[in-house]
C-alpha cells in the first residue's frame, strides 16, 4: 500500500500547483485525484475505479435539486422579481438612517433567499440600488461594500445550493434540517450588516431616512412582492414540512418562478433558450466538480487520510475550542481562492469526522462551514462577490475593500457566536422535529 503521506502530498501539492498555474478548479481537483488512484490501484484498475466513482458521485436523485434551483434562480434574475423585492425592502426600512444601504441589506437577504446565489444577488440588487444611491449622494465605495457584505446571507437562508452540497458531501445529512438551521444564522448575518451601517449613519447625519410612505403604499408594495415571497413558502415550506423532497421542491420552484415571470410578462418564449443555457452552464460546472471530487473522496477514504489527520489533531491537543479554531482558520483561508462548492467537497470528508468525534452535531457543523465560506466569498483579493459588487457600483476595488473591513470583522465575531452557541443553529430544526 502506498504511504498515506505520499497520497496527501500528491493531492495537496497537485491542487496547489495547478491552481497557481491557472488551471480550472475541476482539473486541479480531478487530475491529482486520478494520479493518486493510479498510485493506489495501478493504471488499468485505477482508471476503471475513477470512472465508477465519478458515476457514483453524480448518480443521486437529491443532486437534481441543484440544477433545478439554479434554473429557478436564473429565471428570477431575468423575471423582474428583484425590483419588486427591492421596493418592498425600501418600504420596510425607509425611515432608518442610511435607508438605501439598509434597503440593500434587506433586499439582499430576501432576494438571496429566493435565488440562492450570492453573486447573482449582488449583481441584481446592486445594479438596481446603486444608481439610486449615487443620485442621493451616498458614498459609492461604502454603498458597494454594503451590497457585497450582505449578499451572502442567501447562502445560509434556503434554498441554499451550498447546504445541498454539504448534505451530499456529508453522506446524507438531512437537507430539511440544514435548511431550517440556516434561517437564524442567515438573519443574524443580515442584522450584523445592518448594525455596521447604523454605526456608519451616526457619523453621517446627512443620510436621513424618509418618512413612512403611508399604509396604502405599504400594502400596494407588499402585494406586488407577495407572489415572489410566496416562492419561499411554497418550495421551501413544502420541503421542511415533508410535503415533498428537496428535488421535488426545486422543480416546484422552477415552475413557480416561470409562471410568475410569464404573468409579469418579463420573460417570453424566445428568452427561454438563453435562460436554459445559463442554468445548464452553471449546473454542469457544479456537477462535474462533484464527480471529480468523488475520486478524491474515495482515495482519501482508502488511504485513511481523514483518520490520520484526526489522530494527529487528537495527539496534539484534546481541546475542542482549539480544534474548531484551526478548522475555522483553514476554511477562511482556503475559501478565498476556492469557490464554496469545491471547498465543501474537499474539506467536509476531512473535517466532519473530526467535528463529530468532538461531539459537534453534523447539522451545526454544516452551518459553521457555510458561514465560514460565506465570509470567504467576500474576502479580498479574489472573492467573486467583491468583484461583482465593485463592478455594478462602478467603483475601483481598493476603496471598496477598505470600507468592507468593518463588515468582515463583525461577521467574524458573529462566526464565533455561531460556532460556540450551537442552539442558534439547532433550535429551529429541533423545534420542527427534524433533529432528535
């Protein structure tokens, strides 16, 4: 048997070198994994086993939820739903100081929960709200930072493709329990961003809120946004109460979003080709990543790498706090160059057994990982949400990074709260009967 240390060096070294050379993430994961499989089983047997593992990794009914939710998100991005949600958010927080920034936070939270994509949320909400903020004299860099910081809230609030990926990588952790567990942390993420904006507004008294628009305007705006909000109730509510599976719920979300867009007359039959192409391109990338990561998972299991790493940590320290801090630090760093999906597929098989051995619930650990990686997707220098937020605000990246720092520090503090107060994540799924 090949020394596990050699397997680990080939895997890690190969990924680092290929990523540094600019290779796609899927190639950077798949090629070293295949080489390790050849080392373990020989070329002929290794090639056959690699193909079998790729098929096994994607041969999952639950995996169909990802392309369906991606398609639902693309339909909503093109279906005029963002504008209705933003108008409703502005009515809700219009009286608050720096009301347009607070509107961005609320709109990102609502739209992110509907679309399930931080990048799509930052683009849709930012492109709508940024011109309003420029017109009213808001600092463009701070406006972009508020959009960037609040966009990942939707990665925690269902429907979250990242939580679905975690469930698959974790060997079938309940998606319903993960969805229910994400609500409070997601709302705390939004509240943290709103708190930073409130502190900023105290130093800028010129950013006054508007008066309450009146009940007629409030109810009119609410009724216009209600069908869009209904997607959460219909699709996610049905999953949580067990009326249908996550895959069935994702298909319902597609039909609901499509019908809503046709009713709004924002999408026509000629638009469906481009919508399907965009959704197919995104879904293919994710599913291929899952396929090649299945090879890596098999190699790591066969060579006992997770167990060796766990034994090393146990031998170095028996402190649950220190181990959690180490894992959090690794996730925050690794999430900057890697997207959440490959980061999840790589590190869940390694970290989850360690976390469980320290008595951490798999559902709680899933929320910890997603919160970590949500911070990473806005972290400079290579965060995709950061680039999108700066681009739609039409401002240089450097000043946005400076304005983003208070948000990131506050979110890291909130991460510690999520980690060391498990009931924040587990209370809702336990109350719903999804956990023992």
